[in-house]
C-alpha cells in the first residue's frame, strides 16, 4: 500500500509511517483525514510522522474487547472518570496524537474540555492507558509509546504482551516493571479498586 523509501526506518507488517509534516500542519486537517478514512487507525508522532495501522485480527479484537469491558465496568461503578476504547484519540502535550487500546481520564479533566475538543482528538493525557500487543506489533515500538505516555502526564500504563505472557507496568519516576505471567494486576492508587486478571487474554 505504502512502499518503503530509502532512509526510512524498518516498518512492521500492517503499519506504515509517512512524513507528512509539510502537508498536514493543523489539528483540523488531521481530524478530517481520520474522518475520511474510518477503516484505518491513524496516529501522529511528535515529529510529524503519520502512523497508519491496518485493523487488528479478530482474536486481538476479542482480547481488546475484554480489557475495555473490565475497565468500563469498573469506571461505571467508581464514577470518578471516563473510559475509552481503542477508537478514541488524544492529543498529548508534546503534539503527538495517540490512540491507546484502552484509556481512562479523570472526570473533572474530561468535563473541563469544550464540546469541540471532546469531538476531536482531545488535548489531554489519559491518567491510565493500556496497550495490547498483537502478533504483528513491534514490542520496542510499543514500549517507546508507553514511555511517551508517561513523559506527557499519564500516571499508570499497562502494556500487555500475550505472545510471551508478560505485562509491562509504567509509572512516573520509575523504571518499567516487567511481570511474568501475573495472576492479577491492581490499578491502585490511580484507579482504586480496579483489578484485572491477565489470564483472560492469554
């Protein structure tokens, strides 16, 4: 679909990176591009590279659905924030536009945004994000993405690697923690009382 050109970094199957900084310069242009291509997952790096990702396979979609379901159920009961699935995008403070596989934003932060900001890539770093590695995903790229979330204000992040049954936990001012096949994860204190059993998606 998009051929590689000399000098570009290695691309993983199902994902392409294009330098669009000279033709895509405003938030409105990016939002219109996303609206015109609803079947593609589009992100924008802080350097202005457009990241185009094809839809996930059915099994990854099933796992992602379970993660979002658990987070949404807890969010409804807790009431202090808003849950988002993988179709939601956010504009981080560094200018990158990212779509985590699941996210949670504190209610007061979400309600402080205008209707227009909410309808596009909301200018906010979620307090909590989850990324789920699919078979075609580069672990290094996902780890870099998780580090970016933390650097721009996210308080807790979970990177699930079902291929190796590992979970990487990200927190500000801490090195990422790698958990080998954990039986349970806790969102405390960012998400009080939220727990998740990774065996549901292994």
